[in-house]
C-alpha cells in the first residue's frame, strides 16, 4: 500500500467555542480511526472573535403599526406628521414640492394653504430632535430626505 495524504479543511470565521471543541473531537476521532500518530493530525482554527454588532438605524419608520423610532425610542406623531414623514422617507433624495406634498399627504381635494406643509415639517423636526437633519429644505421649492442610510422604512406586521 502507498501512503495517501488527505487534507480536510473547514474554514470558519469567528467560530464559537462549541465549534472549536467539536473540531478537536472530530480530529481526534479521525486520527484514531485511521490509526495515525498524533503528530499527523493538526487542527487549525481562526481565533474566536466577537461578531459585529447589528447597527440600529437612526430613524425607523414602522409602517404597519404607524410608529417612528429615533435611536430605538418612540416618537409621538400625529396622523398627518406620520404620513408626511412616511411619504418623504419612501421617496428619498427627491425634492417634493409643497403642492405635490399637499396632494399626496393631505389628498387632492384639500383646500389647505401650502404653508401648512411648512408648519407640519417644523413640528415634525421639533419632535425628531437631531434626526430632523434628514429633512432638507430646498428653498423656494420644497423638501427632501437625505441621509437615507440612517433611515429605514419597514413593514412590521409580523413583529410581535
């Protein structure tokens, strides 16, 4: 019989301790089954590292429950403030004219002055605190939501 070299490689990033223990037990069982000397079986695993933490978005708009969370804390909004924020956040990086916002958020039959949008944006900004910086005023035109990597709009119907 000739010698055959077998290499089994299992690559894991940041293996938990039970995986390390299991790999060592597997190597010992393999060595024993193949009747190999201990020096012929080597177990090499990467060092155990902490997994990266999930980064919480600055602002979360939960559509189904009509809630807004700023850094995980609830922000109390009126129906129109929520609808306005939801509309702006679902159409980011796009300038929304006041008249267009009136039509989309208040409804096409509204006889309210477009300055109402300014009042609602001002109230919304006050309630959002430092997250208000996501809402940009485009002078003479309307509003836009920027910084969309820190703003998440999500369905939460299945969340408990």
